[in-house]
C-alpha cells in the first residue's frame, strides 16, 4: 500500500459547518480514525452541519459504511445535518448503490 492509499483527512470549519475531506482508503484499518475525527467534529460548539467529502476516497468497505451511517444517526439525534458528498470513485459508488446507502444520502452516480 502506498502512502496515498492510507486514510488521511483534512478538516475545515466555516460558520456552523465542518467539512471532513477524506483521502485514500476507508476500511476496517481506518474506521477507528474516521470515528475519532467525526466524534471530535461533533463536539465543536455551534456546529449544525457535518459534511464528509469523498472525492479523494479510493476504496470503502462495509466497516466504513457502518461508521458513516453511525455518524449520520448521531447527527440526526443531535438535530444536526450530515452530508456525504462528491463520491467519484466508481467502486465506492457501486458499494453505496448496492447497499442502498446512496438513496439515504441522496447521491446520484456520476455520469
């Protein structure tokens, strides 16, 4: 695995929105990192919206999907919004489509 494939993230905070830009592979090896990042983001005072940008995600497995769904449920319980955006990798979009999670997040496959 090269260094790009390992999960990394960049977090930006603007007004009441925090965006987590995810890079590399979201899988069993990185799911705890994802949960930790999301958890810290949800503790920021005044946050009303959490966005996970998937444009640089090269792989996603069911463990990561579970963590994303947990994050969504947590934000909903806190009366916040959660968005999954910019899924560009076909294999990631296929997994989201096969599991029906694309509909949960209102995603459309890229043309």
